[in-house]
C-alpha cells in the first residue's frame, strides 16, 4: 500500500512565511528557509511554497529563495505563485524544486499543462485548484466552482470536470484547496476531496482546514486523499510532525517514518 504524505505549506510574502484565513488577515511567522529546514528535520515528506503576492504584483517568483531552500533541505518540494509560462517553470525546476504548482495560469491557458508535462514530465506538474461550494446545477454538477486569483475571481468551471480535464492534459497531481475550509482549522472538505479522488487516476492532495490529527485521519480514510497539506496546526506549534505521524501510525494509516 502506498504511504500517505504529510506536506507543510509555507505561504511566502516579502521573504516571510505568512498565514491567514481565506487569504485574509495574514500574520508573519518566520523565515521560509529556516522553517523549511525545521520541518524537513522534523520528518515531513515534502514541502510546498506559494509566493502568494507574485501574481497580484505581476512579478516573477522569488527564485533566489527557491535556490536557498534547495541547498538547505533534501526532500522534494513544490513551488507556486507568479509562474506565467514555460520558461518560469523551467527556471523554478532548475533552481532545485521537484514540482511546479500552477493554478490561475492553467485556467487562462489550459495547454500550459500539456506543454509542461511534455517538456518536464507529468510528475513535475501539479494542478492547484481552489473550489468554492455552490448550489448543484447543470453548470456545476459537482456542487463546486473553481476560483482563481486568491479566491477573488469565479471562473464558471465545475471543479470535477476541471480536475478530469487537467488529468487528461497531463497534470501529475492535483492539490484540492477548499475555499470554504482554508485556514479555518475546522477540518478538510471531505466530500470534495473524496469526489475528486474517486474520479481521477493521479494523486490527490487535500488542502485547507487541517487543525487536528483526527482531521488528517478522516481525510486519508473517508476522503481518500493521497497526501495532506497542513499549515496552521504546525505553524502555531500545537503539533509536531512526529506527533502527527505517531497518531496516524496508531490509527493504521500507512506513512513514512524516519524514527
């Protein structure tokens, strides 16, 4: 059985890790490279960095930060935010990232998924999606609509149809970040995660809402996620990676251990 992955998320703004609720009321938490080392040494499986203001400020991603992280840690990590084209993808991967996370860009130019997969391999292309719950209808049969630009813009795309299309274009993984659960620490959007997981053949990563170890157990068992992104529950010091993995092991969840 494949092991489940625990992935700390570091939202970065002005070279500082920051965290808010639904991208609002953010507070600075620390240096991204130092925090990456701490989480890597603590036993996480991967890391993901989002440059959360790069797109809005129309600037390239902080490539020097990517290089520093690559030198400091020895686990896979993904980078997203401010990626506008294939050359930006190439630069991030050459700087040491294993994966590129693309979100708003793919809605505006879906073929970028196929181009990236062809050039760098599907395993490098992660589709980030930010679905918001809506009324089920002919337009939104899944009951979720894709948003972009930090939840600010609705797209008219049904979440499940978009996930299937992205897989067909060559995405190697999908991060499902629930708009409604983001930063709340009230639990992952289980129904959404399970629906995507059951309808695509690539790994699905749950994101948004993780606050307790039971939330992780639920999203791995009921939600059928392959991995889970966590932020607030470890950024606050409430839990350590080791504590989380000990609890998951006791619950029978297959995970990687370094102890």
